[in-house]
């Protein structure tokens, strides 16, 4: 077909119109799912220090959402909302890792708390009570609870914890075909140890993890369901993660443990 000036202009108009439609569809998709991004940011923010900004997490989540829109392939059979959550969550965690928000003194407190719990569990044959931990640390019970509040941001389980204990987790969809057999076997091994460790938690701790990670409630909402303050739910969550880490550390490699986002999982300086 010969391209006359008129046909070239018409082709350009069609290209511009097509681009405009695509842009409009992307903008509509961003608006449609922005509430989900905000909700995910609020859930994550409840486990971070006060100076971490909701706006920063939300902005990172929007970038993750746009990335999901650009890369989503419906032929893979994965619901877009499910795929988008993976990208949004990853973008938010990357934003957290890029921040130098954990002071050295707080990292040391978190490390001391974890080592104390591990030592007491080995010595006593059971995970220590709040009173036992406070006594070993030579602090009051109130100061111990304050310590749990302080260290909540460096005892984060990965947001996709359910991948380790629910079949058909996210890694199944994201793994390449050549890696699938290895990842499948590796996930099952982690799954087995994770399930055993979670079964060793108290019913209250199991309920907090279930409501937060599987029902995807915020800490405030979990508190409303269970009749506790948001702060108390955060403390229960932090202690549950401490229990999981101490028990899993005897069975898994360091890279497979629930990550301290503010420490080993956040770059060399941490």
C-alpha cells in the first residue's frame, strides 16, 4: 500500500488514538486498584516505626501496580488482582529495604532479644514467658513490652508467608519452568518446618497470624476482632515471629528464615 501524506496522517491519528486508549485503560486500572494499594500500605505500616511514611509506601505500591499492569499476561491463568498484589508488595518491601531507618542501637536490641529467647528456650526446654525474658534481660515487664514495640519493624515475616504454608503459593506462579522442580521441593521442605513451628505457637498467636496474613486484616482490625488494642496485637505478632525464628533457625538455612527487613534482608549496612 502506498503511503500518501493523507494515509500517513490517518495512520498517525490512529496510532495516537490507540495510545490514548491504552493510556486511559492504564489510568483507569490504577484508579480501580489504588484502594487496594493503600490498604496494603496501611497493613505494612502498622508493623513499622512511626517515622516511616504511608505516602512513601503508597507511592512505591503504585509503581508496583503500574509494573503489574505493564507485565500482566492473562494467558498464564493468574487473576490480575493476585498478580498485582505480588508486584505491589515487592515494590513496598524494596522501598523499605532502601531506607536506612533502623538505628544500630535498635538492631542490637533486636539481636539481643532474639539471642536471649533462643538461649532460654534451649535452657528451659520451652519458649520463655514474658516474665522469664524480662528477668533475663534485667528489665521490667513494662520495659519488655516497650522493647517488643520498638523492635516490631525488624522482626517482619515476609508478606507472602502464606506461600510457605499454602499450596499453590505465589512462587509457583513466578518460577520459571526450568527452576520449578527445585523450587517445588524447596518450598515443600520450608512448608513442612514452617507448619510444625506454627503449630507450636499458642492459639492466640496462631489467630493473630491467621487474621493478619491470610484474612489480610490490619493490626487494628485484628485487635477489634480479638478484643485487644492495636499495640497489644503488634506485641503478640512480634513475639510469635521471635518464636518462629528461634525454632526455624535450628532447621533452616539463614536465607530461608523469616527475614529481618531492617537487618540481613535490607542490605549490607544493616
